[in-house]
């Protein structure tokens, strides 16, 4: 639910809006939409089983061999 704002800010904003030309109003509207998207809370998505399927492009032929570092 959007927060309401006080008349102390609403009246000057409304007055400024009335003085802007049409193209500036469209730009202001686009910016307001951007801000809404920017501050929209997002859900953190958890990985699901098999989400990386098909992502591995190369695996060495000796992948299953024991490591020879010792």
C-alpha cells in the first residue's frame, strides 16, 4: 500500500506540476515509474533442483580420477 504524504509537500508539488509542459510531465511520470520499480520489495528466489541442468559445457576426461597432488 502506498504511503500518503502531507499537504505541506503535496501543494507545492501540485503547483509545480501545473506549470510543467506536457513533455516534461511525461518525463516526470517515467521517472516516477522507475522509482516505484526501484523501491519495490522483491522476493529472494531460492534455487530449485536441476536449475543448472545444461549449463556445464565442458568436463575433463579425468574428472573422476583421484587427485595426484600428494
